[in-house]
């Protein structure tokens, strides 16, 4: 990889990796920008694509792409989106033949976890769930000080235990773990320790009703402070 260059697809204006061409026509990869990962790391890309040669990986990827396709409908007036993520989850789990699902949820979304359990059970799945406070371990265990407790000094506060959540779902051998609203960092640990297939139904955003994109959409107005440069 050329010195000081690293992939920045987010700033690409060429997007030759996703051209509007007919089958059989060749993308103009030479027109990709210098920071294109296809130019910087061809050996990584050549190696990674071979993973899809594994039959189980290929089939999983195929089902995911079929699911993606089925999220749209083609109408005379154009393409239209069809289903919300929760239905996408139900359909994809069905396609994969999954029977046992496991929700790892944040206590702040306990109500949502119940609703999701109802929905998934009504669709025929067995649904286990594990709350973040599982283990009832005091935060002192990880070195949290009294003044760092959310409820204030003097209170027993149990830590979020995403590792326990992951290990419980690993032990249950759920077909699919569903992460729901874990905090940043806690989600990182859950992903690190989860050894069953995993997806995300929601990420936590305490301000925007678990829609972090809202801050991006408002970054040109009410949340312009996000764009001020930090030294
Ligand atoms: S892969 Fe290359 S062409 Fe595609 S978006 Fe990234 S930089 Fe652009």
C-alpha cells in the first residue's frame, strides 16, 4: 500500500465498483481514485473473495442477497422499498432455516425486547433473551468509582455484561443472536465474544430514539457542533 494512502470509499466520486453497466461489460477499474482499496490492496481483495468459495459461506451470502432483493418491489413508476428491518429479520431467519433466536438487549430497551419477543414468537421462532445486567455484577468489579455511577455515589449499580450475554447465547447455541440497543463499547465486546451468527436490530442512541443517523441529518443545522474541528 502506498505510503500515507488508505481507503476512503466515503469520499469517492467515481464508484467504479458499482457501475451502471450491462452483464458482460467490464467496470473501468483503472478510473478508480488513488485511495481506492482495489488499487491499494488488490491482494487482500483477491484473497477475501475466495472465502465465498466455501459452500456454506456462498449459500449464506446468496440468501442475504436474495433477502436484499426482496426488500424492494418494482412498480411501473419505479422501485419502491417494501419492508422494515424487523420483517427483513423475520424473512431472513426463515430463509436460513433458523428456529432458535437469541436477543441480547440493553435494560433501557426492555420493553422493546418484550415486543420483539412477541413478534418473533408469533412468527414461529423460539426466542431466548439476555438482559445486559445479567450476572448482577457490581460495577466495582471493573474499577468504576462512586462518582462514575449513573445513579450517583452510594448506589449499588450492576455493570453491563455483554460478555456474559454472548456466552449465554453461545451456550444455548442459538441459530441467530440479535443485538438490541447495547451501548457503544458494550456492543464491541458482545461482537467480540459472540460465536454464533449475529445481526443487529437496533443500536443505542439515547437522544434520538435509537436512530443515530438523526444527528448526521441535523449536522448542518441544530447539530452543527459535530462539524466544528477539534484540535
Ligand atoms: S471501492 Fe474504489 S471505486 Fe468503489 S467506492 Fe471505494 S474508492 Fe470508489
